[in-house]
């Protein structure tokens, strides 16, 4: 129940953020190769539309037991497969961005209502199909909170807006980032940096 509540808080905060993006900002810089509309499209795909599709697809077995393992998996897959996945993600971001239309904020409330209904109806222990195989709803929703929190901060930064994420959303996303660091073998590096003992290496990323 707690993971669901935090996810829905992240989703509501994301919608509020999109509503504050200036109308003339959507074609401006977003993140990497994406403009702001495409970045938002990526986040909407990861944090809203994927929720609807995955919650509707039940799995027969648990292939991924943790949210940290979900992200750590990228370190173990074939590099060619990973590059193909990144290319697909870029294309999907452009499609999702275009689907948001001229006024992205206008489509978000109904999408939030649809996602909220699906999440409220789901059982925490239900196995569903995700990009990493079968996962339990409770663990998978932590990854969706992470996507909305991180990309919400990306969008706020690109649009020059203040970010107003709930503290429990930030806490869950930050905790997951630390757990991913442990999962991929960088736990000590993360801990030393967070406690002011040592700076992170240049370009460091747990993902």
C-alpha cells in the first residue's frame, strides 16, 4: 500500500509540474537528444502509459525480485541489445511527445485518473509483465516512482521551474538510487560521497 501511495503522489506532482511548463517552452532543450516535449513524452510513457499496459499483463513467474535489480540489469545485458533498447526509447519518446499534442497539460488529468484507478485496483503481490520480466506490483511501482521523480527534476531544470516533489517521493527515489549503486558494486562509493568523505568520480552514474 505504501509504494502505491508514494507512486500516486509522484504522478500527481508530475502532472502539476507539466501544468506549469510555459506554452512556448515545449520545443526548447530537454535532455540529451530530446527537446522538452520529447523528454516529457518519455516520462509519460515510463510513468503512466507503461503502468497501464503492464498492470493489464499478468505474469506466471517472478523473474526480477527487486526494483534495484531492475535497473542493475542494464549492466549485464548484451551491449548491442542495450544500444537497440536505447534507440527504441528515443523513438518512443518522440512518438509520445507528439501524442501529447499542442497542450500537454490538457491531457494529463484524465491520464492520471486512469492510471490511479488501475493502480488502486492492483494487488501488491500480483505478478505482472515488465521490461525485466515478471515482477510483483509493489516492487515495480518503486521503479515508476523513480522514473517520475528523476524525469520530473529533469523537466523542471530544462524549463527553469522549481521542483516541488513530495519528500516521501524524493526519499524513495534516492533510496532506490543508492540500492542500485550497491547492486552494481558501487555501494561504498555512493556511501562515501553521501557522507562527505569523498567526491564522486567524474561522470559517475549508478544506471
